[in-house]
C-alpha cells in the first residue's frame, strides 16, 4: 500500500502526475548531460528523477533503478548508505578542480571569482564531511548487528 506513513510515495494521477513526470524527464536529461559535461553532477539528478517517477510512473522509476552504472548508486542513497569512498573522493576533487579552474580561467571579476571559490569550498566540505561514506555506514551497521 502506498501513501502516508508507508515510506513509499503515493503515485499521483492527473495533472500533478504529469508535473512529477516532467520533473523526472528533465532530471534524466540533466543527469545525462552530466555524464559528458565535466563539473555537472550526474547522480543527484538521477536520484531526483527516481523520486519524481516514484510519484508519477513506477515503470520509469524502475528503469532508473535498473540503469547499470546509476541504479546501484540511487538504491544505495535510498537505503541511507551514502556514497562509495572512491566516488566521494572523485566528487570532492572534481568540485575543487572545476571551481578553481572556472575562477582562474573563465571569470575576470574578482568578486565573482571569490564567490565561485567559496561555493566550491563549501560544496567540497559538505560532500567530504556531511555525506556519509557507504563503507563506513555498512561497517557501523555490521558493528551494531553483532
């Protein structure tokens, strides 16, 4: 049974379902673009797409969850496992490199440069310190279970 209190979002019908579905399609598009555009995130858009499809079209939600490279990451996120350590290191490195390169090579205004660097540092710190690491979460769960 879907709905309030079950942990599963209710599948919508009518115009609201179309809005959720459109949000899922846009998120898939942005996630697909993130595969080829350095610095544009991929996984977060597929997480949003799966959430939108869960509310509008479960068949498309399953499609996202079954994607070979993205699906396991979306399922891990839903299970509260966070990011794999290697992905976390790559994410932090990418955030830092892209924000620094943008500030140095693409932006001439000093104020905007500083803002881009500050936002990059905040984003990298958030991922590094606040996003759980999958391996650590699993180790903690195993420790609690024993």
